[in-house]
C-alpha cells in the first residue's frame, strides 16, 4: 500500500502539470478532477501505511485499508463515467464558443 500511495501521489503531480499545460478549460477541468482524486487517495494510503507502521489501534487495520480502497474505486468509476458522458459535449460547446468569439467584433 505504501508504494501504491507513492505512485498515486506521483501520478497526481503529473496530472497537475498536465492540467497547467492544458490547451483549453475543459481539459483543465477534468485533469484537475483526476488530480484531486489521485492526490487524496495517494495521501490516504500513505497515512494509512504510517498508522499501520506505528501500530495505531483502529486506523492501522485492514478494515480501514479496504474502506479506503472501496471508496477510491467508487470515486474513480464515478469520475470515469462522468468524464466519458460529459467531456465530449463540453469540449464541443467550448469549440463552438471559440469559433463564435473569433468572428465577433472586439
């Protein structure tokens, strides 16, 4: 779980960099959502590992680990479904708005 948490934190850093370098606000929005998810799950896993290492009675148990994994899996699936449903529509609307703004007088 320690390595999974570390990998997720690194993945969060990569998605944040990708979010900053995004070409449009729609890409930035969805990359930020993945950033928040990866960072929160990664830090939760690292904190759980610390509690496990320090033998904290309740927070270091496997039950808490499974709760973290279950909640993160549900959030990840929800985010993927939302992304596949809404991203193409939002991207198309943004592109149409850019074309419309291009031909409007300034």
